C-alpha cells in the first residue's frame, strides 16, 4: 500500500490521518512542533457540523472527554439586556452538541487517538520544501530528512509552507479585527455553564462561556488595523488588559469586569483570512484546513471546517478511481462551502454583516443542509451523493485504496 504523507499535526492534519487510516490508507503525520502542547492557551468552540464529522471518524469519545458542552446562545445588547436566548446547533444530541475546548487539549486528544490506532506521528519535522514527481512526492524537512509518499496533504495552517509553492503570492490578509482571549476564575457572572453569551458592545464583540468548574472562557474581537504579531513590551499582557477594559467599560455589560479579573495572561492575534479562489493543489500535493481556506474567527467555524475536510478528503480518495479525480471531487464538494464561510465571517469581522442570533455557524440541521450530512456520512459513496456519479458500492466494497 502506498503511503500518504500529512504535513501538520493540528486539527486538520490529525483528523485527516484518522480519516485516511479508517479508509484503509497507510498514513504518517509530520508535525513541526517537538510535542503536542502547541498553542495551549487558546480555546475554540467546535460546532455541531464539526462534531458530526468527528463522529464519522469514531473519534467523538476522544473529544467529549475534554472541554464542556454548549447547548444555547444568549445575546446581550450594549446595556447588558438579553435580546435573545436560543438553542445552538444539535443541542439535544450528546455527541453533536457544540463543545468549548482548549485548542492544545483538542490537538493532544486527536493525536493520542491517532497513536492509539497505530498512526505514525513524527514530531519536530518542519517541512521546508517538496517535489512532485510522476509517481511519488518527496517532502524535505528542516533537519535534512526526506520522506516520500504517493500523495502529500498539507495541513500546515494559515502560514502554510506548501501553499507558498502551490499558490505563490497568496498570503493571509487582515479581516480588520484583532482578537483577544483569556480565562477568568471566579468572575462575578451569574451564568450557569452550558451556554455561550455574545455581547454586541459598542467597541467590541465579546463572548464568554463558563465551564463546569466556574472558569470563564472569553474572547473580544476589536476592529483595528492588523498589528505586528510580535508586540513590543509596552503592549504586553497588562497594557493589553488596560486597553481592553477601557474599551469594554463604555457599555453596561459584564465584559469589562470579566477581563479586568482575568487570571492568566491575555492572548492576542490578528483575524486573518485566505482569499477565496486560492489554488489548492499541484500534482500529488493538496492543501486543506487553514492552509487552504482560513477564515476570520467570527463564525467560529475554522476547526469544524477542518474536521469536515478530513472526512470528505478521505472519502474522495476512497471513492474516486484515482488521485486526480479524487482531488477534483474533494474540491467540488468543499470549495463552495468553505469560501462561503470565509466571505460571511469576513463580512461580520468588517462590520458589513450582522451575525445570526442563534449559533454563529452554518450548522447542517439548522440550515437544512441534507447534502452536507450525506457527504459526511461515512457509508455513502461521495460521488453518488455529490452528483458526480457513483457505483452504489458499499463502504466495505470500496476499502481498497488506490492513490
Ligand atoms: C483567535 C481565533 C479564534 C478561533 N476560534 C475558533 C472557534 O471558536 N471555532 C473554530 O472552529 N475555529 C476557530 N478558530 C480557527 C481554528 O483555530 C482553525 O481553523 C484551526 O485551528 C485550523 O486547523 P489546521 O489544522 O488547519 O491549522 P492549525 O491548527 O494552525 O495547525 C497547523 C499545524 O501545522 C504545523 N505546521 C506549521 N507549519 C509546518 C511545517 N512547515 N511543517 C510541519 N508542520 C507545520 C503547526 O505546528 C500546527 O500544528 C479560531 C482561530 C483564531 C485565530
């Protein structure tokens, strides 16, 4: 069996390895970080569509054992008055309801699940270049080592090295916001755990959720020019807190007090996106996840889209007759959906679109997107359910991999 190389052991790369392994491929992940603890501070929410993708990989348990569930969304105006409170996504299904997790914990859980299934993960392997050949592709790493495989899947994030070769000149662009996030223990908020509260403030969009052990996970999105990633010392955590609290004090909401009492350092990042239309593949190499279609965080869908990518890519390679047609099938299924997310999320970040009142995401059930549910269903033939024509064979019939 020919090997598929995955570069990047984040959410997209590790989930893709789980999916390819489930489809019967030999897969190895090469991750730049020496361990699993990257970006341990940040958190995210997985939406019902992402949880559905995980369920198709049989990986729900690995993820529901960490973080905490979110069943509903409250919306507050700038006076702190509740203007809406509604269920989010598939709140009644324990496996599919939204989940709030620390990103490092999610990465570690997915990687542990991959290792448990016998998938190789090479840490400390930073890809520097690759070469597409007629029958195989070679990946070269910073330590001088080289790996070869039938295909190379680039899941190396928004600053992807692979994308720079596949789509020269394409760089992430600012979506016009800076995102701050942190944790506050013992915040003076009355909320129960189990829902996320979004505050439409006059200077910032603020969101928070209280964990079962009373830790408040919060973020603020503030309209601003993109700032350098490496901030000078004067803009360090305490200055950051001061500036943010001053912005949030303009409103009578719980936001300013939550940030003022933040327990640890406050993290900050620019909201960036990859322009729609970016090429995704070249020869035997394809980029997925944030490398291909990072969106601003406003819809909170990046990780869920990465999990969908994993299932659809593995099914494409399982169901199409060869790699070229598999990549075309994958792109036909994925591009409209992920680029819609980039557009909607970018419009919310730039203030030209109002976010929806229930959930932040195009959850399949809510939008009635039966086509997506059919595509994610592991047992369906992706060609048949995507209108590309299929044999009607069962998943078991199609288990022989042929990249
Ligand atoms: C502030 C903020 C908030 C967010 N909130 C949410 C949210 O609530 N919900 C949500 O769904 N999404 C959210 N997202 C988006 C989400 O984090 C990303 O969409 C998701 O992490 C993408 O996963 P990925 O695996 O494609 O990329 P990454 O998570 O970036 O993983 C890329 C991996 O590749 C590795 N790598 C990089 N370069 C190389 C190389 N040359 N060689 C080998 N390995 C390499 C990295 O070390 C990393 O492990 C948010 C993003 C931001 C910035």
